């Protein structure tokens, strides 16, 4: 056999209306309606030697440890593969209910709401497992083809004001990766079974004033790819920690639909001129007024595509923890703001700070405050391409640094995968401050932000797992700083048999 087996499936998550949505702290009302379906979309793969892997895209802001570890174990058992061959990627939509009880606490949910969120989290987990199992049951002969598209519809969001402050906005001079790494799994007749699309950009085309469940731009993107190809589509969120859509936080659905369709075009263009199967051309005689030859392609066998997975558990150190006195002072100040707030949005923001300070004060008092946090970094090789994963909101520069040094023909960098620890800013951004390096850790329950050296830890671990998946290639040089040059990796030449 010269192929993999591949299958794909989509399962609706169907959250009940009325749950809170996570992502915009100022939003204080629950969902009143839904924009299409929130989904779990899965691709299952099986190699000729029986090895298996599964990639699942989930329309949720995050699932953290320990829930995500338990879910990966369930998916691994359901499809018969090791846990390091299970990739659970969160598209990070800000218009979905919490997928774990811990996330519900960010908004200070009441006990009855927390109970409803816990019930939904259980349902979501069951449906992720169901999607993986259904994808495996649909496996058929397939080969992968990789390509790289281009979608310049995102912008670095760390806008620098004249006074030196950094806010969320546009930074046209900041790093952003506009490439669209794309994997398509095809039958012998080159019809697609599934298309996997990577893009590093926050899913915030839909703003906090739209009180609806929404997959944001990945939803319209998947619909367009399905409609065009007839196959399934999985979106994988990339290194989008410092990247926004050019039109973000909109009060209507137009921008999310426009970006989704544009991204679909980029992905399909990436693989349109590339063949998954080795091709031979048959010539036959025909004629009318004059004789002519007809040429028809047909798929032939070739070397079996590789399927390999590797993973490392990395300890990411935190910056020095705040003192108990500092946290207590912040707690008092936040409590005063909560009491004084008359506007529900302002009250939510004050509660966000109060709840972080209360949890941190308690952890400092009982000695449970961590000084580092563990997270998985992995790689999954599929043929000549690979998916590299990181467990956080990773800056574009870090994903680019891995992609530039990868031995794979095409590398899809998937942040937001198998856990969500915190923001991972590029080391060069810490001196500028702002939300992500300054206090983005609060959204993840950490007492302090990860250190600048985590930039290099992510790049090294990603390259080490890639090396394990590509043993025929020399390992990348890992000494010294591993900075991104800002130049996206070259686009592979079209792989089409043009001669008989």
C-alpha cells in the first residue's frame, strides 16, 4: 500500500442559549442566539504500519489542564493511538461558552451558571471524542498534499502610542505571518477527503456587542471550503497571540464572513496546482477532421507517506512573583472599584482584577503559587509536511522562527493546542510592556507572566520534536538565539506531472 488511510468528520457542539461567553471581559450578557454551529472537526490518519494520529479543531476559547489532558487520553483511547499523536486545537473564538469549569470562574459565574457550564463542558468533551471516532470510522485510502497560501488580512495588534504605551490596535511595522499552510488529503482521483487550514490570527472579527455563539471567521471559511471541495475542513489556529484581523471587534457579521471566504480562497489556491498522488499520463488515439492524441492522467503507487508524532513536556518559568503586600493592595483597590461601579461592563473588568488578586493572595499564603508551569510542545509529520504545536497564545515571531528552520516541506505552526498556559510574547516585546507581556497571565490564572526565555524554549522544543519526526534530515542548529528573520518560508513549487 502506497498511501495513508484518512477520514474526517464534523460534530456540532450545540451549546444551550443563555450561557456566558469567554474572551471579552467587558461583555456582561449571555448568548441570545447562534451564528451557525460551533463544531468539533476531526481528521483521523492511519499509516501502513498501523500507527494512527488524529487532529481536532474545536470552536472554543480554550481547554486547560487537567481537563485537556483527560480529554486527550479519551481521544487516544477512542482511536487507538498514543496521546502524543492527538492534537486538540482551539480556534480561540471569543463567542463561545467556557469549555471547562475553571474558565467560567473568570467571569465570576453564579453557582447555577457554573453548573450549566460544567454540563456543557462534559457535552463538548463527549462530542470531541465522537468526532474523532467518527473520522476514524470513515478512513479510506488517501495521500497528503501540502501547499502555502497568502492572506494579508491580519495585522500585528501591539500599537505603540507616542507616549510609549502599547495598546491593542494596529502596528503595521510589527511581525505578522500572512502565509496559510494548508494540508489536503485526497483519494486516487484527487478529490479531497479533508482540507486542514492554518492561520495565525485572533478570532475576534465578531465583537462583544454581538450576543451570539459564533465560530468567528473559521466558520465561514469551513463552509466555503466544504462547498467548493465536497470534503471536510478543519481550521487550526496558529501563532496569533499578537495578531488581529484588520477589521476586528465588529458589531455585525460582515467582517467575519469576508475574512472567512478570503481565507478559504487562499487555502484552496495553495493546493490547487499540487497533486497528492504520483501521476502517469496515458495517451490514446482519436480524431475528427484530423487525427489527434488524448492525454489522461491516472494515479500510480509511490512510497508510503510518513506518519510520525513526537512531544516534549516543557517547564516554562515565570517572572518573579508579586509580594503578598503588593497583591493585597491590588485586591483592596479592585474591591473598591467593584463596589463603586455602576456600569456592568466596568464592574466586570473590576471583578476580573479582583478575582485574580484574590486567587493569587490565597496561593501566596498557602505556598501553592507556582514559579513555573508545564506544557506540551509537539510535532506531527504527515508525508513531507508537519504540524508543530505550542500550548499558548504564541506570538507570530515564535511560529515564524520554527517554520523558518523546519526540515518539512511545509510547516503549519499551531498554537492554542493541547492546553493554553498563557500568552507567550517574543522576548523582544517585554521591554515595551502592554497587555500580553505585562498582565496577560491573569486570564490564565497565573500569578506572574512567563519569562522572556520561553520564546527560545518554544522554538527549541518545536525543532527538537520536528527532528524526531524527520530523522533523515540534519537537525537544526540550536545554539544561540533562535530569532525569526521576519521572512516567511518559501512556497514550495507546484508538484504537477506536466509531461507524459
